[in-house]
């Protein structure tokens, strides 16, 4: 809708993780340094935590995009509400291995053979597990057991675990000692600060082909930061709505007033109206 109006090539504030829009904030630079260190060690687990929408997945995809394709095989798990046997089945599926109706023993054999064959071909195998806070203790233990596949001098699988802050509490649990001993790098990715929020927005706009239209005033950036707390996904949602409104209202300057109007619209959309004709029991079924 607003792309042609503002002369943009692509949508600047899409919600899906896109490494081409990677923004190197202070926190993202530090996180990338930890990831690169962990990757260079060719060993163990690497853990990145952060709030919902902080940019963990985009960070990892940016890292993977920089890898030499002929030297690495990487796969990602995104559905993590899984128990032990299911996590093995999903790992096998992620690497394109037979998994339907397979027993646990068969899955382990398939995965081990794949890892050893990849090593013979001179390729390292990486597994990215998103939303790790949803994994059960038994599923985490199965992932740890996969790290036992090794040659005389190296492990055959390196795993990246991305999770929300509560995942750190899971790792501190009494049954997680062996997994903790396999962790070689960990980093918590925090939100952007006010200055970075402005730079982040401008970076995404410029990447999308922005040439200064619409003009965004400093008070608009302040209002955006105040509402989003510097969380990239929240920034994207708000800024996308701002550009839609700007297009509809034929605006070429966006300030605090316009930001506040969009914020009010977003807040009202999540406030359900109360129908006073409903009884108490019916009202209870209409909660979010």
C-alpha cells in the first residue's frame, strides 16, 4: 500500500526475521562476538536469550548467512513444544533424514550416520533450536546426548539454543548440570536504547530504499522508543502502522502526534468491549 507512495522498494518493517535488515547495535555486536567465538571452538552449546522480539533469530540467521556454504550444514527447529522422542524426530526431519514411524534407536542411528558422513565430507553440522524455553527437561537431555557423537578429537554436532529470559532459569535447574557443562558461550540480548532505536528505524528505511520521504521528526522517534521500549519487533509493528496511516492521510512528515494516534489505535484494538447483556459466566469466556 505505502511502498509506491513513499518510493520504497521493499517493506521496511516486516515482522519475519530477515538477515538483510540486520542492525548492528552494541548488544548485537557483543552477541555476534560471542557467537563467532563459540563457532570457532567447534564444541558444545551456544545460548542466546532475550525478550520476545529482541532479534535473536535475525541475529542467528545473519551469522548463518555469513558461513561458507560448502563447509557447513545448518538446520533450524522452531516447534519446540516437544518431548524426548519427538525432538529426535524433528532433528532428523530438519536434516532431511528418514523419521516417520521410526523408533528412537533408528532415529539415533540415522542421525549418527549423517553426522559421521558429513564429517568425512569435511562439513560441520549446526543445529539451531528456537524458542528453547518451551523444551521439556527430557527433550533438552536428548539434545545433550546428541553432543556425545564425536570423533577422537571433536564433536560432530554443535547446537545453538535461542530462548526467552526464563530459559536461563531452566538451565539453572538441578537436572541441567551436565548440559551447563557443555555450554561454551552464552549471551543475553537486551533492547535497543533511544539512540539505537532511531538508528534502527532509519537503517531499515534506508535498506528499503527510503530517500527521506516521509520525514520523521525527533519527537516521533522519542514517542516510538517510549512505547516500544526498544524491542525491535514492537518497533516494526508500530512503524509499519505509521507508514500505512501516513499513506492514507497523505502525510510527508510524521511527528509525535501521528505516533500517538497510531499507538491509541493499537491499544484500542486489544481492549475488548464489555457487553453488559451477557451474564457473568458468558463474560468469563470473552477474556484474552
